[in-house]
C-alpha cells in the first residue's frame, strides 16, 4: 500500500487538479498522529486563505471511530468560538474517497514539547504560558451545550505535544490547546465512564489509568505533570518500565519528586503544583480557577519585586484609602494635584479607587489659556499607544487634544511594564475600556478645571492585550528603560503628522 501522506497529496495536491470538498487544495503534510494526518492547505473559496486539514486515518474507518472524529470536530468548533486558547475548527466534511476531515485555523509556531527539549522555562515564561493553558482548559471544563444543558469536556491528553505556541505576525505568542480526539463529554443527565484506557501514560491521572469515571480533576493532574516538566524538563513521576502496568503502578504508588530548591519558586506556586499531583482527586484543586488565582497572584508579585527602580521622567500614582467609598466624580472633585508631583507642565497616569471600582486617569497641568480653550464640548480627544518591547517593555501613551481653531496639544506619557503600577494601569485600561483626563491650571493645584471621558476602541484594547502577552513571554529584561523611551520618542515624532491629518478630515465643525 502506498504511503497515506503521498496518496492524499496525489489526490488533492497542486498537480492533481482536484480539491477536497471542491474547496481545499493540499500543500504539504505538517503532522501525523494515531488518529490521522494533518495537512497545510489552501481554501480556494476564501481568497486562498491558508488552513490546516485533519484527515481520519484510513485504517480507522469504522462507525465508532468516525463518530469519535466527528465529536472531536464538534468539540473543537464549539470551544474554539469561546476561547482563543483552543484551536478553532471551521469546517467538517467527507472527502471524495470517503475519508472524514475537518478544517482548522492554520498556526505558525511550535508545540511546547519542542521548546522543552531545548530548555526549561524561566518563571516569567512559565507564568505566561501556564495562564493561557489554564484559560483554555477552564473553557473546556465549563462545557458545551448537550441536549440544552452544559456538559463538561475532559481533554484526557494534556501534554506538551498538545500545547501549541502560535506566533502572530506581531511576534506575540498565543497558546492553543490541540487534539480533543479522545476527549470525554460528561453528559449532565447520565455521565460517562471510560470504556477503555486512552491517553499518554506519562501524563495520566491514577483514575484515568484505572479506567474509572473522570472529573475535571483528572485533567488537573495532567496539568500538574505538565507544569512540573515546564520548570524542570522532566516529569515528576518515573515508571520502572515503559509498559502500561509500569505506569499504572507509578501513578498509583510512587510519590512525585519535589520541585528542585534551586528554582527558588514562590511557596504558593510550589504548593499548587504539588497539590495537582495528589493521588486522590479530592485532594487536588477542584477547578482550574484555583490554579489561575495562584498564577495571577504570583504574576503580580513578580512584577512588584522586579520593578525597575530608575525609570526617571514621568511616573504614575495610585490613590486608595477612604476615597474608595465615594463616587469617582466626587473623588476627582475633592482631590487636588498630588503633593509629590512638581507643579509644572507634566503628564502622568494614576489609578483611582472609588465606589464604582478602580479607574485610570491622566493628570496634566497646562497654561490658563490652554485649559480654557480645551473644553470637552469643543475638543476632540484622540488616544494612541506606541509599543517598545526591547530592550525594556514600555508603552508611550499619547493623547491629543484637538480643535480646528487652536493649536493641537499633545499629552504623551510613558508606562513602564516592569513596574507594578504600570502593569496594573494597562490591565485596567483593557478591562474598563475607559479612562479620564484631568486638566489643572498652572498655579492652581487645588482642583481640576476640565474633565474628559475617553473610551478605548476594541482595536486598541486588542493591541494592548497582545503587547502584554509579549511582555509576559520575555525571558528577562535589560533594565534600560531610557533606551526604549528614545525609540518610542522617534516613533512618536514619525506619526504626529499622520494623526493630525486624520483628525483634520474627521473633526467636522469642532
């Protein structure tokens, strides 16, 4: 029999003149697993968009495996719509040779297994990737609708090969969970018990090895093995042989190795990883949200303890205390220019806690004539973000006050992503999608004169999120923020005229 890969490329490749489902032209094989092969392909009905197609192996063409393959496609399609951390399935069909297939988004990058073969991860990289894995797994455990009710999805094969690190055109990395081929759907009406063992023994929970009914805690055990390996390049439990019985004994009887002390991990992170590896499901974290809570806490602490001490220039502030019990507008009305800020023409961001929550604001002092000219009723406020990842992660946050009959006023400020306050400000802008600008008059610090409410468009929110993901992925930083500021200032000067030209066209009569 001819090689299956060669057969399919001959049938539906560029030289064959035929397309899969009269739509997809195969380019090359990019993957192969127990259930089938994956090909890079061109979607001729979508402007030659690049996609990936998975075919069920010809050796598995029976009703049971076809049904499982359809279930895999359905699960991935539904979950991929809910989370960007699960590979998206776009189409399902039967090829001319009666071979089932489904079409996925095409991903550039590599799987986690290849990365771990090169190196263990830094704490920063570990937190960045684990957070995304948890978000995808949490989505699966939250479930899909079956007969009008939510049914939990248990992946059953969480391992480095099924974690893909997709690289975007902007250099950002997004984690994608792959291969729901052996996933279990727990019907809320009747549940489901494993018919036979399926999975990768090195990563399977004791109850999965025993072919018992599974809960999300089974995936959490596999996640614990994965997290241990991400930090050490080895699994926490080793079997005495390679067969099923050897791994059955290992997962049921052998305690996991402790995490090496040289890693100097925060105690709460070590504890949650080792709890995931408990033999008893009841002793593990009962949901992925418990793990996410620890990851988020450690991330915040990481930024706090590693924040840059010599940023210089503009800085941020945070107001807390009794004001959090007052409405935001009252806080602004009662709060004067901070005593630790010089009374001159500077711009700085601030976090303000109020009854409604925490909000970001930009504070600046201007000449009296400028304050009187730029009133909200007559002024366009345009916001723009410029990004610099290396040598130091930094954002230049530009605001422009514009009216046709007055000289434009630029309000630029730097946000350092290696400081805790900078990190919090960016997250707040992403979550709230709104901020405020307070104009103070020089020489009159007691109360602001003008207040602008600015909404952030979805496109800018996505750019902020993408940049934050890149920052998380950095293995280390240089501690040279001044170099990033110089690069950002050059970017700023190059886009000024473009911004003004765009505003001139859209500003109307203001």
